[in-house]
C-alpha cells in the first residue's frame, strides 16, 4: 500500500470533533468514530467538563445523540454545573444524562443488594437499553474510578478486556473518564486501560508562581496523525481552546 493510499484512508475516517478550538486540526479532524478514548487526569482538571462539552456541541452542530452516564454526581448536579459553564440543558434533547440512582433502580428490580450486582454487566445492559430506546452516537462514562469502587475484580485483566469489548459492541464513540494514580505512571488504576483503549487524552495542571495552568496532551490516538506535546488549555465564554506554542 502506497503512502498516498494510506493518507487518503486516514482522511476518509469518520470522526467526532472535540470542539476544542485549535485541537481538531491537530488530529486529522477529531476522534475516529467508534474509538474508546480515555480522558485522564487528576482531580480538578476539567475532565467531566471537557467530555460534556464534546457531546453538547456534537448535538448542537451535527445532531449526534449522546448518553452521559455519571456514577458519582446526580443528574441535577451535572446540569447545574454545566449550565454555569455556559452549556444549559434546556432544549438539548440529544444529550441524555443517566445517574447511578437511575441505574440502580433499573438493575436491582429483584431487590438484591447493590454489592451483589454485577455492575460491569448491568451497566452494559442499561446502556444497550437506552441506546435502543433513545439512540446514541457518543457515550461518556464518568468515571472508571467510581465503577471500580462498585466492583470486586477476581481477574482485572480478563474482566476489563471483556468490558471494553462489550463497549465496542455498542457501536458508539466512547469517552471513559479516568483518574490517574498518584503512585504510578499509568493512565488507569489497573495499568491495562492504556492498552485496551484506542486513544488517550491527558489533562494536567502545572503550578506556577502566578497560579495553576491547565494543559492538554494527546498521548495516543489510533489511525490518526497527531501532535504529542502538551498545550495550554483554556476555557472562556463556554468553549475550550488549546494554545499552540
């Protein structure tokens, strides 16, 4: 296969834009559709805000429908926070926010205790149901850390591999919010999420004398030519933007 053919194939890949000003053109137009992408960082790096911004703008711009599954905050908390950031939920019917309380109600109909529920299997089941009923092009799961807190793994490598494969079977573009462990140089708690995912977007904060600055780096994005350096990430007037050096 010639370099020209490879380049044309990459251009032909359907993509989901991030709507971060200045970023999509640095990754051939956006995230390839049906990729599973980790959005990683420590607390306070705007991971939830960034992923919600992607699905919010994807619906406004392209009419793409999304599910935002939050395992940590309530639906109303998400709506309130995003509205303060300039992304009001009113009139945005294409973004369905599902919280853990709703998931528990759907999966625990036999009144089993929460700790007896197979959360990996149950969440996939709920997502399939919502996709059939509502439609879904993009999925956000917030967060892997919260999901792990609900789950007792016997074999993390095998169970997470199967979970990622079930996510792929949903046939949607998926963003998984992941907390970076403080004691290891990996992007997920078990250190295998890096390899199971198709892409990794890393958000980090660096302290300076004048304050704290936020940076974004694309660590990995399969089938995509992309920059690898970290760029300042700013949020103004309801939109994210990267600043190239």
